[in-house]
C-alpha cells in the first residue's frame, strides 16, 4: 500500500511539474518577442561594412592617422564625415529578423555601449584624425550609424568626432540635430515602415537627407 501511495505521489508531482512548465512557457512574460514586420528593402545587404559587433570587454580602437580625415559640409553647413575614414559599420548581431530582441527592445543599446574609459581616448585620437580644432567639449564622438539603427558599437569606421552644427554657441556642449533624425528613423524601422538596411544606408550616406531618402521627409 505504501508503495502504491508513493508511486501515486510521484506521478502527481510529475504532472504538476509538467503543467507548470507549460504554463511558464506560454506566459506572456516568457513568450518570444513578436517579430517586427519589415518592408522589402531597396538597398542591398552588405552595402555597408560589417563590424565585429558587441564585445564582452572593449579595448581602445586604433583611429585613422592624424590629419588623414577631412570633414565635408552640406550646402547649409551641416557637418558630414569623410567616407574614406568613416563609411559606417553595422552590428552583425542586429538583423531584420531579430529587431524585437535587439534595437526595438528597451535597454538593448545601453547594454552594448562602450564606456567612457574606452571612448574618451578614442575621441582624443579621432580629433587628431580629423584635425578638429574646436573645443572638444562642443564635439560629439558620434556613431555614424547609431546603435539604435544597428550600428557597430566600437568599430572606428562607424565613429567620428562630429563638430557642432551652424549657430552653435561655443562652450555650450554638443549640438547635434542628427540625433533627432536617428530617433525618427528608429521609430520608422521598429514600426515596420522602413527596412533596416535602408535606414542604415540613408544615415551613413548623408544624415541630413536620410528621412527623405527612405520616403518620410516630413517625419
């Protein structure tokens, strides 16, 4: 009788364990993120260099030789990087298939961003690469393809010392209207209105025309 009771108890525990496992697997908090729909891209994959991606431990990346990079400007004076030094580089861990678990997931970019012990010496070296002569505090060490658009976190091809925009008051800190363009592109990608690669190519080519290039000039 004791044997039968023990067997019955074991079967009961097993059935409860299986039931709990099924419930846990189907609980909304544990369900896989719903895929972000993506329109057919206009640009080809591989149009931009692919970086090494996020690292568990970052090291200070070597920068282009001093004076080897040259700023460009738009007709209204907005700064653009040298495409030979800073063509952009993408994060290989971000794809059109996993947006919901990467750039469209809250907290993702913070989890892969190098800290200032890495970026400060890189910025100092990149200032020499671009021969930037303004106040370093007014220039942003900027990801050309932002992390929120799947840019590589620490590939030197994707980061440049971006000078302040026209009308900036010296000593007031970075003034970067490019940030607003990046935010709008991120929203368009995560809402399924713009393909990831199209947004990446647009921002890498010319951030001032990026929204128009992807078909949303008034966003």
